[in-house]
């Protein structure tokens, strides 16, 4: 963490794809080690799905997803491309295809949510695998593009109140060697410990309060979910 002592300017996070990889890269390259760029980590699944349907101008998304697949010997990036990429872009009057809704389910995949008999005991729920793969891949891609071709520092910014996708997008950013995480719109308590666990691809549990007397427990174990595509 000593590198933080030399940083004099950190570009602020300014919302969904306003603080994008191009801006963050330009700031990081202005005075490497002194200026740091920041990408927004919010809504990246929506951003990348729409960029692909617009034909991926410049081919940047396809290049980043290929880097992801090549690095981890997986086909997740290709699967996302096959699902959303439109060569030349969609027709102007055509509607966008949306990414999958982020709906939590019981651990067995059921839509029936088991309620705990004790309000203080969290209910374990998970996102669908398609959601998780898209969030990890897009988190990786945004940071990878921002860091491509230079040695400057790139941070990623999240809104803590948008809790369901946060840990997965953050993990994808960490796989792309993000230099730091900035949290706003909520209390970041516990996220530093989660980052330390994710560095070692360990099981993490995220407690989310959805009602005064209802908490959900969101478990994520990278090695269990993706043991077939890691290359470390």
C-alpha cells in the first residue's frame, strides 16, 4: 500500500460509464504513480451488453473478453459475445436485449425463499450463474481496458447501496489487478476483509438487510463455482 503515499490526485467516480475506462486511463497516464484513474463499477453488466448490441465500436469489449478467456482458460467471454454481440450494431428501431435480472434464489435454485424462524438469522440466497459470470467478466473488462498499455494506477468505484452485484464485479476487477476500491453511498464496513478473502479465492459471505427483520446471506466461493477455469 506504500504506493498510495505518492498519489496526489484521484479522479472521482461520476456515475455509470461517465467514469469509464477511457477517462480513467487518461488520468492514470497523465503522471503515472501520482495521478490515479477511477472507473465506475456500477451497472457494468448493462453497459457492456448494450455496447455489444451497438456493434462494439473499436472492438474494445471483444478484446477485453478475449483477454479474460485467454487468461483463465474459460469460454465465459465468448458465451457473452455469442449472446449479445451484433455485428454492425442493431437496427435503430430495434429494442435492446437486456441482461438477466438480478434475482436471488434459494441455494437449490428454487424461487421459493425459505424463511428463517429467527429474524436475526440470515437467509442464504444466491444469484444465478449467468448473472455472476456477466458481472465478473464485465468488472474484469472495464479495469483491464483502463490498465492496458501503461503502468499507472486504476481504482474502481462502487455504490455500497447497490449491494447484490458488488462482490462479483469487485472480484472481476481484482482479477484484472485493480489497484484500489473506492466506496460511496453507504458504509464500506467489512469490504476490506472481503477483498482479503477474495485475493485467495476463499468463500465470502455478504449479509444484506432487505427489511427491518429480514437479512439475507449471500455466499460466494469462487473456487467452487469456477474451479474448472482458473489458471493460477
